[in-house]
């Protein structure tokens, strides 16, 4: 099968949807071509409100239906220090999922952490005396998350 050839944008090209619009309103088509798409302030406001409502609903559905099946259980260093099912480990996972994963810099931090942390976790398992200082550092970090956990999260005051 021949690879599909990509065409350069041709301003004289008329898409089928634009052709169908001609049957709807020729004047609208001419004006849109001449001055570009225009929206009133009311239309822009309605569009923003609709997009915000869609995003809110999408977050609600994802948290209600997909959280348990898609939650990432990895948290190498906290697992090596606290254990996989400890509430303190879960607090760090929750923070990662709710805060870090929603931004490009946060996802970069997560990617870097997953590149380095398995090695550090193996070191912590092999050298248990290192777990104390790491546990202390993680505890300080976790307590710094209380600003994020102002909603009464059950992990908030674990030690």
C-alpha cells in the first residue's frame, strides 16, 4: 500500500462542510472567509461556561468511576520506608495523583522520580540504618502537605 501523501494547505480548497454551509447561508460563508470567525461576547462567555462545566463533570466522572482501577500504586521510597499499604505511603500517592500529575512540571518530577527511586529504594532495603533519616525527611515533607490536605483528609495527621 502506498503511503498517503500530505497536501500543503491550499487556501482555495473547499471542505465538504464548508460546501454544505453554502446551502445554509452563502453570506455567512463569504463573511467568515473575508473577516474570519467572529463570536459575540455572550457567545464567548457561554462557550467558556460550557467548557468549564464539561471539565468539572469530566473530573467528577473520572474520580467516581476510574479512580480505583487506574490508581498508580507505585511509591518506591515511601514503600521501602513505611510499607506498601501504610497510610503515610497512600498520602504521598494521593498528593502525586491530585497535584503533581496535573501539570507538565509535575509529570516531569514524577518521571524523574520513577527513573531514580527504584535504585534508592533498593539501597534503603539493603541498608536499613538509612531508613531513619529518610523517614524523618518524608515525615517533614508529608507534614508540609497539610496545606494541600485542608479538606480533612484522613492521612493528614499520621506520624
